C-alpha cells in the first residue's frame, strides 16, 4: 500500500525519463488524472489516456522528447508531503524558475497551476513543481 500517491507518480515519471522510455503507466486516481491533464495542457507530455483495467484503471502517458532526445520535463518534484503539508495563498504563490516551470496546486476549485491560482485569487496545497 502506498502512502503518497503523488510522490509515486512523480517518481515513475522521473524514472521513465532517466531510462529514456517513451511511455509510462501509472495506477489511476482522480487526483492523478488532474495532474496528468495539467502536464498535458502545459506541454510537458505529448498525450495521455485513461485505460479501464481492473478495479482502479491506469493512466498511460506518452512522454515528450525533442530531436536530441531531451525530455520536456527537466525536473519534477513533490513539495507537500503527508508528513509536512505546504500551503500557499494566492498572493504568495511561489513561481518555478521565474515562470518557466509550473507549480501544481490543489485548491477548493480543483487542481490548478500557480498562474491559474493567481488569476482566480485562490490558494491551496502546493502538490509539486515541474520545470
């Protein structure tokens, strides 16, 4: 049993990138589907698909590489952990690499990026950052 599903997701993606894999499969959950949607909307991954299999289902992610086999995701990191939750208000929402990266935040209005949080004036738990 996993205690931190988001950290497991980020680790699977990070390991697949280091191994130069083209796809990665992750056990599905509602939160992981939203994180995957954000990664796709911000052009960090090429495609993704939810596959019904078993009780839980899976998310298949097609990673994005350029012609030199460099991945679009240079780094992916968990910020808030089960042992130490990290929250941020809309006015103090941190930026990743001066806006070059994306902070993924779980809010009362759903999972959003740091830019959307500033625009909507809503804060929440900072799940992770991607650059």
